[in-house]
C-alpha cells in the first residue's frame, strides 16, 4: 500500500525579524533578516512553498531573495513575503512595516 500525503493549504504568511528581539527599525546602510512563517487555515505552521520578497519603496529599503532587508534612506516601508499557488491562481502575502532611520 502507498502512503497518502495531504498538504495543508496555505492561508497566511507571518513576517517578522528572524531575531525575535530585533526591533522593526534599521539604520541607513544596515540590514535586518526577516523570516516568513506559513500557516494553514487553523493557524498551524506548515512548510512554506516558494516565497518571494518585495519592498513597497526601493528608495527607502531593498530586500533580497532570502529576506534580508537593507535601509537605503530614512522613511517607512512595507516589506512583503509572497507565495503564488502552483496553479498560479492564488497569491498569499504577508507584510512587515520597517522603519529606516539615519
């Protein structure tokens, strides 16, 4: 007999600093490592499908494919982690507000 593997559907992505004691603030020229935690509809943590990262304003902060955000100039920016379903029909996004100071 084979093994039946059921994958939980991705319902939410929570974005936070990898270092839980880190503040949501970086200085210009510094970085912060962000982490994406994927959850099903019951709030249980599940493996993340392929996740991408984006910044709402690249002139304030940039984010690389691994979730490292770098301050560029003072301001507030939204860093998003996103996942697109295998069929391309559903996008799940988690957001994190990052303050960049001088």
